[in-house]
């Protein structure tokens, strides 16, 4: 059982305002539930922002009355409140009630669920970055403090931010070293990215090798010095809840004979300040380092939701992805042909507007497996590749080479009376190594 199943944030009333349309509270309700709240009511308003309460004054009063009436413990506010709005709105509520805006809500989810030291450090950093401008504001004499006092609250927060940043840098360096080692071992690195609840973890399970959490390096000593795969995990829980995955997880997969490492990343969500997104650097680093990125999209959404989620995803990918991006249009088991076409039209349109190197979108159902083979083919084609035809004398060593090749790429073997010919395709570094190994088995020639 997930630790968050036992959580209760108490009873909450959701409040939302939108200038142009009646607010849609679906996502903020689901975020509230993910943080452990039981949503017992809502107040929405279509209007321009009020400087004092964000909501209009009358609506803010209505909200306070409703909170008292239903005996709620908290108000969950869709959107960002300025420090002033936060204080004024809180004053209006019954004294025991708390107020949580979108940003704080997401921080709460991560604070409750983050398990590893790295994830906790990221949450602490994001929280401090959130608090810094508020501390600045309340420390009116901060300018003076900065110049004269070492003990100012602003300086204190700034110092803690620096410390956490340094700590995260060390963690990121270690992760980068590990990725580099795995690349040298010949693994392709593939990241699964996308909006929260898109189906990333479900797809990871489908693509990953069964039980292949640890690399099988029993038959060649040059593979893994040991211990470097301790972060590979077997479980990537899937649940119909936002932010089910709060840390990156990596598993092995075999794609066209090639050895790949698939990394499931933390989901994205719209309308978060840039510095919160930056705080989840492990996810961004995995996206940045991947040889290919699968951008998973939940196509079972109305056009507006789909567009907003895609735009959020494309923004992150444009900033961070270096490898090709494969749009994966998921949950097509829920769609009829017309809905599927409509979803593809939105995907094409949003991708065309973004600055991302994309491949053709692939329609799949991670749940029932539809389209997953076609996706595998697309991924293999997107990965850096090379080919070689290798000819070696038939011997025990040649057999060992053949099994080495089968483990690392697509090997098509033809046996002649005296020699073996292998048409091989795989990662360029692996193909180069294969040529060297083949040359070593031929007595009279030095290269392949
Ligand atoms: N119908 C349908 N449901 C799916 C499909 N793929 C995933 N789901 C469901 O969607 C929900 C979210 O799936 P996850 O794999 O947890 O999504 P995620 O992208 O990892 O979500 P986060 O970790 O929260 O960011 C779960 O209830 C899945 O069972 C699909 O192809 N079809
Ligand atoms: Mg997940």
C-alpha cells in the first residue's frame, strides 16, 4: 500500500476563478485528492482578478461562509495567490481553516510522498524558493539587514538554498557519471516524459524486461563493475491519481536486440512557477541525457485539456531534450476513430508550434498493449544506429562473439562451411567494438 493511501489532509473546499470562462475544477480537485484532501465543496467565479482576495470580495465572503457551513479544514485555491492575497483571504476564513494554493498543494504532495534523499532535497529546495519572496516581503527592513546583519531571515533562507543547490549538484553529478558508465557499457538511454497521469509508468511496465532489474553480466567480465545499478527498481506503481510517481525509476528493456535503460520520470503539471519545475532537476536531467524521449500523452481528454497538457510538456522538452522526441498518444482504447483523429490533430498542431525534434506520433494503449510493437520499432529507428557485416572463422570464440552480438543488437547470422557472417545493427559504439572483436578473431587481418 502506498503511504499516501493513508493520508488525510482533511476536508477541503476548492476555490477557482477564471477571467474568460467558468473555471474547470477537475484538475485542482484531483490534485487536492492526491494530497490527501477530501473535497467537500467548491466556489467558482468568472471575473477579472481582484487585487485584495483574488476572488471578488462578495465571492470571498461566500467562500468563508461555505467553509464554516461544511466545517472544512482547508481551502484549496486553484492558481497562485500573491503573499498579500494569501494573508487577506486567510483572515477572512474561520480561524481553524488553512489555505493552500496550487503551488503549495504540489509541494505538499511531494513532501508527503518523496522517499529518497535526493527527492527530499528537491522538495526542500522548491519550498525554500517558494518562501524566499514571502520572507523578503515580510522582512521590510531587508535592505538594511542585508548590509548590516548576518542573521537576517532573508540571508538565512538564501544560505539554505545555496547549501541545498550544492547538495543537489553533487547528486546530479553522481547520476551523470552513472549514465556515462552505462552508455559506455552500450546501453541506450530512453526517458518517458509527460503530463502527470498520462500513463508513463504503465508504459514502462509494458516495455521493460520482466525481472531484469539488475543487468545480466554473468558472461562477460567487462560489463559492470558492480553496484552501479543499485538505483534500478522493479516497481513503478501505476494508479489513477495525479503524481503517483514522485521519483525517477530506471528499468532494463530490450529493443530490437539492443540493451536499453528506460527511465520513468516525474509527471508535469501546468501553471507551476518555473523555479519549482527546475527544482525537479533529476527528471529534467534524465530527459536531457536520453538518446530518445517518449512524450506520453493521455489522449482521453477534451481538446482544451489535451492542448494545455501538451503545451506544458512541449515547453519542458524544448528546454531540456537533446535526443529525438517520440509523441506517444496513449489510452486510445478509450477513443473511437473520430476522437482519435481529433487527438492527433491537436498533437500535430502543438508539436508543430514547439521547438522540438519530433518523430511521427504513435497511437498506443499502454493498458492493453495496442500499438506497443509499432512504438518499439519507432524507438529503435530513432536511436543512434550503425550497421556492419562481420565475417569470422567458425570457432568456439566466434560462437561467443555471436552471443555477445545477440545481447547487444540485431544480429542476423549466416553459417557457412568454414566461416560465419553476421549482419549486425546496433549502437554505433557497440558496432565499433564488434568490428574490433571480429578483427581479433581473424588471424591475418588487422581490421574489419
Ligand atoms: N484506459 C487506459 N488507461 C490507462 C492507459 N495507460 C494508463 N492508464 C491508466 O491511467 C492511470 C495513470 O497511469 P500511470 O501509468 O500511473 O500514469 P503516469 O503517467 O505514470 O502518472 P504519474 O506517475 O502520476 O505522473 C492509471 O489508472 C492507468 O491504469 C491506457 O492505455 N488506457
Ligand atoms: Mg507514474
